[in-house]
C-alpha cells in the first residue's frame, strides 16, 4: 500500500501482519543465528533418521493411487450399468479419489500408509456397494493383500495393501448423480443430505486443507510436524486407537504453535511446542479458528450444549465445519502419560538451547518395560494369519475400553499406561501378538494404607465384550494376565537385553496385589 507524504512524494506503508488463529501471536520474533544452526542440525538428524521417502517410492505411491482411481471408476460404472441407467449415465458415471492425513499434509515417511477417500454418487452406498461389492473386486486382485474391512469403525474403512503399499480407503456417497473429476470437497455444498459417518469421512480431506491454509509457513509446519510425530512414536504416545494422539491430533497441535510463533523456524517451533503444552490448562480446547454453527444442522463441539462434550479431557478441535473434537479417545490415564512426556521434551529442549544436549537426546526411546513394576499382558491368538489380522484389529480398537474400565472400577486410584506397540511370540504354535499396559497406583496412594486392587472382575467384563465380535471364528481367543516386571516375556526385549535371573523372576504375580 502506498501513501502520500506532505511533500507530495509516495511512501510505501507496510500492511499489518496477518493474524492466524483465534488469538494474537505470543511472539513475532524470527530466528537468531543460533536458532538457524540448531535448525540445520535438526533437519540433518531427521534426514539421517530416514524420515524422508525416496523419489522412487514417491513415484510408486502416485502410480498406486492411479490404479485405485481406475478401480473405483470402473466399479461405479459397473454398478450404474447393472441398475439399468442409460448408456449416457454409464458413460458419465464416476468416482473420485482424494487423499488426506500425512500424505495430503506432505509429511508421510517411507512405508507410511496412504489415507484415501473415494467420493461416489448418491446411488452407490457404503454398506453393500462399498463393503461387499468393491471388497469382493479387490479380494480377487493379485496386487491386493491383507484386505481388512472395518465397517463398524467410528469412520468406516477398508484397509489393504496394493503392490505392497498400505492403503486406508474410506467411502462417501454425496447428493450428486454424477461426481465431477474437479469436485471441490472443501465447499459445504458436498455436505447436504449425508449421514454423520459420511461427514466424518469427508472431513479428513477438508480438515487437512484447512490446516494448510491456517499456518503462515507450510514448510516450517511440515518439518515441525514430521519431527514431533517421530518423537511421539519414539516416546510411545502416537496412537489414536489406544487413547493417545494420532496424526491429525499432532497436526492440529503443531499448527496452533505455528500460529502462536508465525516467524519461528522448526527448531524453535519444536521447543515452543513443549513449552506451550506443558503449561496448557486442559480441558481448555486447542482451536485453530472459531467454531462456526453452520446452516446444515450438524452437531458441532460445544460443551455448553452437549453434555458428552464436557467429559472430554484433551479437546483438540478440527477447523472444518462441522467442528469436532478429534481427541475424544484420550482418557485421564493417557493424558497423564502425555503430560509427563511433554515435560520430558521441554526439559531436553531447554538443554539443547543451552548447548547441554543434542537433538538425538529428544528422541531416546521410552523404556516402557523398565517404567513400571506391574503390567497387564493381553495375548491375542487365532487359527491363521488372516484371522489374526481381523481379530487383532477388533481387540486393539477395544483396549481403550479396558483402560476406562480400570479407571472406573478403582475410582482413578489405579493408573494405566497402554503401550501402542505390539509384540509377537514367534515360538507360539498359533499366530499371535500381544499388547501391554503399565499399572501403577495414583501418586500419593499407598499400598499399605489403601486397599489392594483386584481387577479380575474388570478384566472378565472386558473379555466378555471382546467375545461379542461380529466376525468371531473358532480359534480366535484372548488372554489377559497380570505380570510383574521380572516376569515379562523375553519376546518384548531386543536381542542382547540382559534378563533378570530365574531366582529374581520366580515369584508369581498376584491379581489382588496391585
């Protein structure tokens, strides 16, 4: 913008900086020379850690997405023909593939799955056309392996590998007879007359696009998010299904820090991330923009109106209408674990800024199996590998309920730390995997003064619910046992780890002595 001085000459006047987010930034400061040096070191560390995929793998992903696009277009044309539509309708019949998640945000690494959404016309439904007819088409293809439909998930999904690349495929049927190739799903015109599962499916893409619009520097956002997702996986707090945070949650938290420090480079943003969230007063929500009510009548997150929203412990709100809490899975126990890890991250970042630590210290793996004296071991077995894939997916999706039940039945006095990693006992004669939970008394609750916790009834209730699996087959089973640290099975430890002696490990764990 130009203004005229009293002497008649023109003078350039800078526009006020654009504000991102619902508050003013905490700081507009840019990087110092030391910050730039730390940023260079951080980027070098991330590259050496193998977080960036090769050009060949990127090209393979594009090729696979092209194949999937051809498959769904052919599927919709086939259904259109079978339902007696005109030749012109068959010719125009179409489905469009969109990506979301880490791939759409540009932060996926080697071997990561691709989150994809298929948008189809109003006469092609999810229940039969997608989960039965398209499923059967995929099942017949040589390129497709590990095909696993999950129709009863919060966001119904079909999981599979195509030429070795993992795909999560969602489906949304919108109120159009013909879906154009240039469909703009960021526009609310795609939302009328669809159910809530379809809204959730569409919102994966819509939210990713909004996030990229709501940060001042997309490349800084991407490097920071790539770094913090890697950190979360190393520290055992990356898992939406287990009650921690998944990729979308981490993206929203990072984007908010980018808004608060719009001129910071990634090394600064990582440090500020831990500074901000160690001090955050949960359950105050993290929001990138104000919540719009909208005209379509979909429920939006609002604890004043919706009683269930008042029980959310760590609300992280999506920016696209209808705004929802993306972290409804977080429990008091998992929030406690994450806050401990944020404090760890903050402490290390302070040391890095004081030149007392290197970036590698931030990414030291969490020693979960040395952190607790008591654990729950959840063993999952089945008759064959394909059955295990489906059975494990069901059990893993319910593990969060076990955490909540233990919190409920002990009045929060016994705290759980569900660990997202799965472990395999290769010596087992049947296909097997296991998950573990750390158990400890709430700080200040003494075993001598307080009651002993007997959670056998809680575990029995959990096993009963697990057994209600719709697709249960003979051979599918689950065993839940209490083990002390010294009784942990050898298969959870890396090669060369020194096991406790047999004498130390001989005392059996007692369910009633937690």
